[in-house]
C-alpha cells in the first residue's frame, strides 16, 4: 500500500472492488435488523446545540455527530448513554431499532 493510501484503493467514500462495506450510506451490507435509528439532529435543533458543541460535550470529533445523524455509524452503548444523558432523556427517546415516525405524521 502507498504511504497515506487506503487498503482497497480509491478515494475515501468511493466503492472499489476491495471495499467490503458495500459503498452505501448506511454502512454497507447492514440489514434493517442492524440499523440504529436516532433523533440526534431533532434534539440538537430543539435545543439549539451545534454538532461541534455536542461533540465537545461528549469528547468526540464533530464529524462523528454527523456520521451518527446520517446513520453512517452506530454508537457504542457507552456513547449512546452519554448522548441520552446530555439531552437528559431516556436512551430510547434518542435511539431505536425501528425508524421513528416523521414529525407531523398521524401514524
């Protein structure tokens, strides 16, 4: 591998023949059973908290918050509990194994 290169070649986020993630935005070949849905963006917006502010409070990089919000990364249990603690809500208010209903949805 070249210095600074990636295994599998290609640029970051680009699918290559050596890429085992499947190249999609949900973390590759994850099934719905493996996806963790969250309301981090909604909670941040309600409270006027930026990604950088939340990241600093949690001790993570601000890009991690973006990855979490987009479903590109599932948090560890420890991080999920810290996020819920930051917003002072139970963890199941922030995270779910099933998609949350859209705001304004009657179903």
